[in-house]
């Protein structure tokens, strides 16, 4: 494991921990806290030089499927501005549920952003060790 890879994992770990921390006001906080904490654990293992590949692979697959399920309710039904203008969901806005789903899709992309490379690195390390 390179020093750069380890440092990037510590950096992304902070993203995931901050993402887990702000879920307290989400309509379904437990599933989001759980997914971010599992991603955080993967970052810790990779940063410590003990990469895994199965957990990031499962997280990636789950996040991709979940994002694809949300996609029809997000594309053309909310804007980037609506998703970022407020930290809380407002039920008095007509696009509130689409905005929430857009934010959720963004979180899933954040998971995919780092779990896919972790899967590849973990897989390569596993295959190199067994050769």
C-alpha cells in the first residue's frame, strides 16, 4: 500500500464520518448512518494496510442499484440548487421528496466514488498474495 493511498483513505474517511454525523435530521437516518459507517470501516482497513474487497464490492453494488432506483424520481424533477439550498427537508415545498431523493442519490454516488477503487485495490492485493 502506498502512502498516497493510505492518506486518501484517511481523507475520504472524514467525508464518510461527516456524512454519517449529519444524518440525524434525515427521515431514515439509521440506514444512512450504517452505510456511511461501513464505508468508513473499509477506509480504516485500507489506510491500515489491510484492504478488503468484498465489503466495498457489496456496498458498490448496493449503492449502484439504489441510485438507479432513485434516478427516475430525480432527473428532471429537482435541481442542484434545490438540493443544496437548505440543510433540512421542507415538506411545504412541492419538490421536497424529489429533492430528498436527489440528495440520497448524491450520497450513493459518494459511496461509489471510493468503494469501487477500494474493491479494485483489495482484489488486486488478494490475487497478488495468492500468486
